[in-house]
């Protein structure tokens, strides 16, 4: 193959991982990757469908690609393509729509010159085995992702992902360890374990395994950097797993634990299987084990029927929790989900107003957390460019750090001393060790 290509990605780290893998396959076949805005010969839009808003973003990107280069070949994949391929196939300029499972055969479909608006999307709920896309490096990235799992069986009331990603299925342990060792040999100082529902890792394997046993296996490999865990559901963080993470210096002190609602009634309507009391005890237990750990949480505001009293109680609840990072998602009515059929759908302007108030709480929590590290030493990994001519790095506990331009090379691990807080970043100086 030849020519130029670009890939634009929406959504989660799993999508990001798969985009990098597709890009590597195209580059190995002789294609040259260019920026989306330059107008590539081939444009791949790797879509997300978590909300109606992300569907709209995907459609806009397809239209924009055609405006930039009317002669380009547009291939659409990802979760939106999996759920509603017909709608995407009707957009002008789309030559091929493939599902999530078909991503690994991208080169085969491209070589077949399918340009007649063809749809190739299998029934992903019937897929029983996780097969990751081959990947040897993460070009232009300082951190590497390793996909350990795909799919989800939770069926939360607001979420379409079980239908877009299929049932929960785990990557074979040996394949994960092999990929980690290869990336370590490639010089990556941080590896992120990713998936749709990683707390369910190993439950479908024979013999059955779990995330804790996988971490214990990783510890026995040649991996010498730091490991970061992706999002884990609250009721899947067992005391044994928490104790292991807390006592393992090579695992980043950073947790991402979705909350989704600060009211027990809403949690029940969402089909979330825990209570606010359980969640509070979980976070307090983590904070007691690791006082400096970062704890990020997701919350959805404006779920159907959310009252003023419930929203106010949610705000008070969040103020009382020892978290550090807050990801706020305004509820978006997603066709095909049980929540879309619920009564008392809230108006968009009210949802937007509530989301802004929650983000203020998150900003205060993050600022207070960051200020606590002024004068302290952190380990960071240098990433790309930063703000105002400074380099950007990421600490173990998920804090963005700005450093002088001469601090080092992308991907390098450095010891730094935090000097001050500047907006949502920390400013640091490199120290000799």
C-alpha cells in the first residue's frame, strides 16, 4: 500500500490503543501518517458512541475530512460504527464502515478496494475471545497502553457500550506479559493497563484468574518501569487488591473509580450495584492506606428524575469525599438504553448548569491536592510540549507538571521538586539524584 493516511480518535483509552495499532499496521504497509488537517488520502474515523453528542462529533469529523480533501477515502469504525453503521454509511464520502472486531482486518479490507459504501460489522455480542491488535510501539508517546480486556457485562441503564463492545472477555495472560516485556525493552517508563471493564479481568478464562493475579505475574517479568491502572469499578476493588497496590512501589498511586451518582435512588435506577455509604468507605480506606494517592471519579449529572434535593445532596456528598480528580458528564439521552425511556428527562440548560457547579467542586479539590505537594519531590515522565514554552510531565499520582525546556527528553523519567501551583498545573525544577 502507499499514500498518506490520518486517524482521528474519539473516546476511551481502548479506542486510543486500537488507533495506534491500526496506524502501525498502515505504516508498516508503506503508508505515511499525516495530520488530519493536511487532508490525507485515507482518513479513518475511530468513533465513540457513549452519548448523542459524541455521535454528532463523529459525523462532523467525517464531513470535515471531506471538506479538507474531497477525494479522500473515508473509513469509519469504532463504537458508533458498531451500533449504527447504516447511518454512517449514508454520509457523503464514506467508502467503508467496519465494526470494532473488524479493526484487526483493516488492511485486508483496504486492499480489497471496497469503495462502494460497504458495511462490514459482525454481531460483537457473539464474540467470546479477546484478540488485541498487534502493536510493538507507541510512536510519539511517552507512555504505552496494554489492552488486557474488552467488552462489558454491566448493562448500566445509561450505557450502550455492552452492545458496542460485546461481552467481557480477557486477553490471555501470556500475551499481556509478552507485550509488557516488549514495551519495556522499547524503553517505555510507564505502561497503562486498559480495557472496558478491567476489574472483570480473568473471570472468563480457564482456569479463572483476576486482576490481582495478573499484577503478581507482571511483577515477575522484566518490567522495570511504573504501571498505571485504568478505571476499576468500586465493588471490584477488593481489600486484597488494594493492599497489594498500596505496598507495590511500581504501581502508580492513582485510582480511577466511577461513582456516577451521589444518591442511592439514582444509583439503583442506573443499575449500579453499590451504595453511597459503600463508596465512601472504599475511598476513605484507600486514603487511609495511601494518603497521597490520587483518586479520580466519574459522575453523571442530570440523570432522568434527578431532583434539586438529590443534586444538592450530591454536592454535599462530593465535598465530603477524599477524592482528587472529578470527571463530570452531563447526562445525554442515548437511544437504545433503558434510561432513554425513563420519564422526567431534564432540560439541557439545567443539566449544563449543574455540571458547571460540580466542576467547580472538582477544581477546588484538585487545587487543594496539588498545593499539598509544593516543596515535595515527585517522579515524573516527560511528555510533549506544555504551556508558555515549558515542557509537560505527568507524575505518578496523575498531576500535570511543567518543567524548563532543557529538562530532558520525551519519555524520560525524572525526579523533580514542586515549586508552585499555576492554574491546573504544578511548576517544578529538576533535582540531581
